[in-house]
C-alpha cells in the first residue's frame, strides 16, 4: 500500500495565487461564467422550433435545434456546478463569491467576515482555491480552474 507522502508527491503542485486569479477571471469575464449563466437563464428549451414535416427541404432546423440544446445543456451543467459549489462551500467562500459577482462590496465582505484588509485578502485567496477544488468535481463539464506549477 503506498504511503500518503508518495501519493502527494505524484500530484501536481498548485499555484495558489494564479489559481485564485483564474477563478476570478472565470467568474467575472463576460466570455466565461457570465455568458454561460445568461445562456442558461434566457434559453427556453421548450421554445425550440419543431422541424417541419412538409416534405420540402427547408434547411437544417433539426441540426440547429440540436446544437442549441447541446449548448444549453452544457451551460446549464456548469451553472448548476457553480451553484452546487456555492452551496457546499464555506461561509468565507460564499461571502467572497458574492463580492466577486458584485452583489456586495469588498468592505461589506470584510465586515461580514470580521477581518481587516490584510487578513481578508489572505482568506479571499483561500476561498477562491476552495472554489476551484469543489467546482472541479461537481460534474463532467465543470472546468478545472487550478493553475499547476
């Protein structure tokens, strides 16, 4: 049976500073989570147009619908993974998450956690790494936001 030290030596080392930055980028950059969230919230799979059965060729509406459904399901799986991560995370993770998404200010987050500025940013980095740890294992589509050394 391998020793714990042997197992840990085989795992890639994580750059905690860059991982924290990567989580912030994922949550704030309009090309990532905000886009997936909007796709998921504004899409209504029930409104997809049914293919016409008139016998006349009319383009590729069936394929288009299938692609839209696949994109919707992909976005939904990641949005659900983020929600599950939030629900499973620590109090610090939840407060930091709300700050990063702009629901509360950094000052409000510091007050809620009862930390001064320097301690808050240390806790913030830890909470962002916790987010990456939890998100990675929520479902098959959730990205690994860790940055490895």
